[in-house]
C-alpha cells in the first residue's frame, strides 16, 4: 500500500500544479485527501433582528453572505475537479477523500491539525502566485506550514 498524502487546495493555479504533481509523481495506490479550508461567515450571516444589526448594514450583510456561499460552492467544485483529475490519472476513487473544512483557527494551523490527527506522510500545497523579488518566498499559508510542521514532509509546488 502507498503512503498517505494531504493536498491542501485553495482554487489557485499553484493548487492545480500540486494536483498534477501528485498525479504524475506519486504511487496511485496512495491514500490522498484533497482538502480546502474556507472561512466561516456563519456568525455574521446568522445575525437577525434589528437589535443585532443596524438596518443600513443589513443589505451589505446579505451581499457578503451571498459571496461567502459562492466561495464555498466554488471550493466544492474545485475539489471535485481535482478528484476527477486524479481518477483520470489512475488513482482509485476509493483512495481519494475530499474534505471541505470550515476554518477553525487559521488556515495553516487547520491544515497542520488535520495532518497530525490523521498521521499523513506528507502535505502537498502550491506556493502562492507572486512575481518579481518575492518569487523565491512562500505565500503566508505555505510559509506557516513549512515553519511550524513537525515530523512530516512538506512538498511545496511552484
């Protein structure tokens, strides 16, 4: 049996490259979890009644909640496409788990907590798409994961 990989995805082109790297380089018998962490707007979106929110903000809140729902739906679609790409590359569907998580701490910490809890062999993630002098640095999430991970391999895809 292959190893266990946690692939942290954020709908970026670098996330797609991480999935492609996995498809091209990792044993298809490996266990793979495709995970995306999204913000939890529930506290704001569940506000009701005039005592909880100023009427001038009610319409803005409605728009905010619609945007957050759309982001969640987009993340679900992205995870589904990533799973299809791995299946097409020869990974058995039963070896691929898809998880859309609601953010509990910060995104990097949520990824590390999942990696520790489920005893993954490695975390794969894409480096944030930046240019110029910053090209050789990581995005903030990748940087936090690299700096705070213990006893796990981290593969950052450019």
